[in-house]
C-alpha cells in the first residue's frame, strides 16, 4: 500500500510528497510530449495536482495487486491526458518509469489513450469523452450492492460535460445516492478550440450538480491541501455522490502555456521545452 | 428445456426462455445482476425483479449509461446481463458497446431483445436489422443469434460461462422448437438437414423457415443442407467451407442484406473457392407493416427460400 491512511489529518509530509509528485508529473509528461511530438500538455498540467493528490494522498491501492477487489478505483475519463496519467501511474509503481519514454511509439503499451489490457492501474479504456462517469457509476453501484468499502473516483474535463452521457449517469448516481462515488471536474474553462463558456456554457455548474442530487464542493484545483481535505473526507453518511469542481488552469506551471487554448494539444519545440523545464522547478 | 410459454400451439417466444434461464442462473450465482433501461417488461424480467430486487439495476431510459453501468458492474466483480431492445442497445449505445465493453474486454452480457423486425408496425427506428453487421465487426465480442427457445437457453448459459463480452440477439417472434442434432457449442454451426445439392445458412427466426424450404425441396429431389449458424462471432469457417463444397449457398437472416450473416459467409467463401451465393434479408429501411407481413413482402418465407435455392443451383459452375 503506497497511500497515506485515508482519514489521517493532512500532514506536512503528505503535502510535501504530493507537491513533489505534481512537479515530477509536469516535468515527466512534458518530456513525453516533447519526445513524441504528440499529446495534450495543457490538460496534463491542469490535472497534475489532482492526480498527485489522489495517488499520493487519497486512493488505497497496491500496484502489486491491481485487481484487488477491495481497491479504490480511479477512472481517467479525460483519457487524452495520458501524459499526466501515465506519469502518475509510473510514479505510483504500476509500471517502470523508463517505459514512459515509449509514449505513443509503435507497439508501445502507452497508447495515446489508456488501455487496461495493456497497463495495470487503468480501470476502463477511455478516449471518447463522456464515458468515465457512467462506467464509474456502475463500479460504485457494484460497491453499493455489496456494501463494499472501496471508493470510486472519476476525473473528467469540463468541456467533456457537454456530452449527454454524463447527465444520464448524473441522474442514476443521484437517484441511487451513491455516496461512494466522487466526481472531480478539471474546470480549466478551456476546451479544444475555445472557452467552455463561449462554446456551450456550463455555468452555473455547481447548481447543475446540486439539482441532480449531488453534494458539491468547489476548490482550487492546484491547492494540494484543499484537494486532500475534500477528497479524503469520509463519504459515510453523506447520502449523496460528491462532485468536486476543481478550478484549474490549462497549462498551469509554465508561463507561456498558462490559460492558453493553443496548448490543448500543442507540442513544444526545443526552445519552448527548455524554457518550460527551466520554469518547472 | 426451460419453461417457455406457448405463444400459439407449438410456437414459443424466446424471451420467455431468456427470462427463466437468467432466473435459474442467478439463483446459483449471486454475482449475476441484470441491468435495464426501463426495459423490465419488454425483457420479461418481472419475475427476476420479484426474486432478486436488489440485483436489478434500472438506470431509466438511458442506453449509454445502461451499457456503461454494465461495464462498471463487471469491474466491481458482478456478472451483468444488460437487457434492452436490440435497436437501442446497439444503435444508441454503440460507442459504449465498442469502448466500454468490447475494447475494454469486460465480462458483460448484452441481451438485444426483440431484434429484427419484431416491432414491425413501429417502423425503422425500432427495427434492429443493422445490429449483426455493427456487432460482428467487434472482433472479441461473442455474438450469438439463437433459433429457438432451447438454443436461447443454452446461449444464455454459455454467455454466463464465458469470461468476456457476449451479445445474445433474442427474438420475440414466435418460433417452433427445433430438433437439434446435439449439444449447443459456441462457435459451432449445426446441420439440421442433410444435403449436398446446395446449402442454406440461416440463423435466428429464419432457421425454421429454411428447414421448411429444404423439406419442400426434398419432395422434388433437391437436397439442400440447412446450417444453423447461431454463432456469428466467432464464425464456424469449417462449416461454411463445407457448405461451399455443395456448389451453391443461400443465406437467410432477419437482418439487412448488407454486412450481416450473408456478408460474413461471403467473406469466408470469397477468400477460398467462390461459389454462387444468394443473400436473403431486408433491403434497408422498411415500410410499415406487421413483422409477419414484412417477412412475406420481402421474401423471407419457405417458398421464397426454396425459389432462391433453385435459382442458385442453376448458377452452379
């Protein structure tokens, strides 16, 4: 077990570990994108702090026993952000860090979108948007039927919420009062081509989830202490699924990428790569 | 045989066979759950709900979530039987079937109910005559189209025993109980009538019509083999190549003539020694009419099948 005890107060050590891992995820994923000249680095950076907090402060898992029925589940619905996702899985011990250098190379297990038949730690194959929450809802229902102790977490983008399948699942999860289910929305306000609010607006997003029967918490998605507190709180007795709206910035951590839609799937040249790595310290 | 309910004398609704079989399986295996989209009655699952209320998940009218929740339940250790009208579970949720079930390779059983033109008068939105084509492209999905209540029972039992994704296409069209040659085996076609002058390869509700055609042809001295190709994926290529050695093949399916059973057979035949073929089915979007009328109108009758056999034999090289 590589995680911290779920209900322990956030110690400075845990926060320090999460901070170190988040920085490492940003640096390693950007190297992957630079080497592959493919990827989605803007979303990797908006999600990096959320992923680091989950895998090094919240989730209970054992990379040696990835199919343990009692494990907490994490579903990466924004499956295009494999730079960050593969980096955190490697950091957590699911496979060797050296394999990250094969990212998107021919025959690599590190496909552009994750495949559970290749990699331990992947719960379901994603890539098309709007798939993670409905599958996570099914996992949580299995836990509810069995009164099992595991929790299910799912990370979506925000533009992804324009897919109607999310709202089908939101109805079902709310109806069944799936308190063992936590949705985290990476609310960076940018989708592939423009701002979400200029495309198909989502606000007031918190009210939408409340109306579907969810508890809603809004946090700074780059503040590890806030993320840790809200994600590690016991779900028992909540009686509702939890939606955490994590306000983030696409490209967070690198000045020229910050909140810049061009970095949704932009890839760096050598100069940009070196500047970013100089800033990511 | 399971306790199928007689629709009219000697004819059965295969959904009854599905329902009694899933109840029996669930009594023996507590991992089995059913997942429905307000499709309890149309799936004949009222009995299951009464017996195992906590093991039925009804997501409401939401087929994408229906299929995805099935995938999630399998991740959580359940053996889900996801049951809804075949037209919606495929057409509406095809990406979930592809990505969440088959590409992820989870242990989920999809039950496509009232397939084909069973909803005749309701029109092409409710016909499911594209499903075999869509589904057989997903190469690790076991796809079974049973022909009668006995085969439906054994297809459901086989689905439960397979550790992986399975789709069973269940009809509500009344069909007679057939005389089977032996035990049901996934991936193995069965020869229900022997013959070497031609071969009729059929599945589902078309098998008994093919048999009637073969019996009438036998009266005029033409021996047409009837092959029940219940499993479309994986395909019994040996049975198809054996059928090709008769020199003439007619395929019959309650499905579009494009991309379904006929297409699958043609792919195998053309890769070896091509023989004259005739693919019988529906041409595309259909006019209104009862299921029985549609089958008559589009030539899915014993008489029309017999005609097709005679014509295909005349094209033998």
